[in-house]
């Protein structure tokens, strides 16, 4: 754990809290935003940083890809962490959020 020396506080940072939550169970960005009382957009910023920083801790951010609930298309190769707005196959907009987990 690395604490911010500027603040000198032993409290967990938002990123450390996200890692702690995702180490216990999977969450969507919306779930994390509600649990931590931050905006969903901030969750994505933290997640992309976490994804890069975890490799040095021999952990990994696993993403259960988003899935279209209309034709069941899975967004396997999506590099971005956000939920796609629209399904490329059926043009449906009923899309299940990706879920994240730290292992
Ligand atoms: Zn679809």
C-alpha cells in the first residue's frame, strides 16, 4: 500500500477502496460509483489507472465484457472500459454493463 505523503493519512484512497471492493466480488462501474459516492465517469478514470498499475502487484483487472441483452452479442474485444452505447449487430441499446474484478 502506498499512501499519499502529501496528505499523510492512513485512510484508503479511492483507488485502494476500488481494488479492495473488486478483490472481494465483481462490480459494475455503476455499482462502484454508488458504493463510493463518486461519479461513474470518475470510476472509469480510476479503473483505467488501476488496470495499468496492478500489473506491478502481480494482480490483474479482469473485465467480464458487456453483452447485448437483445441478441446476446458479447463485446469481447472492446479495449475501452465503458459500456457501449449500441450493439453493432442488432443496433439494440439494451446492453448489460461490463463487470470488473481484481484477482
Ligand atoms: Zn445486439
